[in-house]
């Protein structure tokens, strides 16, 4: 958890964070709460999101939760409605929820899973931006951060659907940055390999070897990404929009040499569990 010494730079603002029951989303919610924001979190896991909001409140944050899938448009409306009812405003949106299915070669991708990846990873982000705009940001301004991936800057084995959908999300970020300026800033943060459950199949059993191939000598932690998001939504980044902030431990520096995490994962013959 990021220290409460974030100088309360978001005091009085309200943030909505998706995919916030664990990993990067939970760390982001904690960082924004520690900086003084009211936080609304959502995730599919009812128990997980309930436990996460309890942790936020225990740390002193004003927080509320709404369990459900971002692939459900009605759920998205409930989330933004909750923010407005509970806190009367919606200044910050962090689109973090994602799916990496279908996993495998694109020639074997199931069309239904492919469409679902775009529904969750791209369409939900647009729908939430629209809802936040109509509910608050059009009149009062705000900041949106979309969590993309370092993988949009290259290719990797078996993650074609995930990478393609995140590349679309990155383009959406830049398009919205142009359309919603100057009152709403829209940016992306693109993590490298981070120690999350979603990425466990990549780093488990290979962490030391992967870390040795990174200039900064370790894989990422959720708080590394959370700090970047906190900066992007704060007034410290007031002249930043349409940016893609790489938080990857230097992965791009070594990618050309074939020593990135997905290259190691492929060399070791790891198989993603069902």
C-alpha cells in the first residue's frame, strides 16, 4: 500500500476504478484513497471487492463498491450512478479491468472470446468515459487513465488478442484526449510484467530469469503502476494528455535482444492454466 504521505493531492475528488478487487486495480484505488479521493471500486468478484472496500475504509478512505462485470452496460451505469449518489461527483476514471482470453495463437482464437476481449478491454472503457462525461466531466472536467500494456509496442507469443485489444484501447485513449480537451485529460499507463494473479502464469517459476533480463533488475509490483496513475490524474500532470506512460522496468530497452518476459516465458515452455 502506498503511504498516506501523498499530500492529499486529490482531496475532495471522486474516482472510479475498475478491476479493483486485487492487483493493479486495488493498488490504484489505495493510492487514490491515500491521496484524499473518494473511491468507488468495481470487480466481478463480490467477496474480493467487498474485502477491498473494507480495506480502503480501514485506511481512512471514503469508499464504496459495486460488484459486476464491465462487460455489462447496465453494471457500468450502476457504477457511475453510485459515485454520483454517494459522493456527488466523478472526477477520475481508471479503466483497469481486462481479460486476456482468448490466449493462444490467433489462428485458433474463438470468435466469441475475441469479441468478448474487445467488449471488456475497449468498449467498457469507452462506455464508462461516456457515462462519466455526461454525469460530471462535461461541466466540471476530470481525468481518465486507461491501463494498457507494454505489449502494445511489440508482439509476443499467445497474447495476440490481448495485445490487439489493448492497442485499440491506446488509440481510443489518444482519440478521446483530442475530443475531450481541454477540460478532460485522457492518458494511458502501459505496464510491463507485474506481479499479479492475471500474469502469474508468466512470472511464476521464471521470475529470477526474467528479472535478470530487465535493466532495473526486477519485475513490477502493483504499486509501481499505482504511483504512475496517481501522478497522471493529479494536477502535477496538468499539461499531460494523450500520453502513454511506460512502466516496465526497462522492458523496451531489452526487447530487441529477445530477453523480455514473454520471450523467457515462451523459451521455458510455460502453459497458461485454464
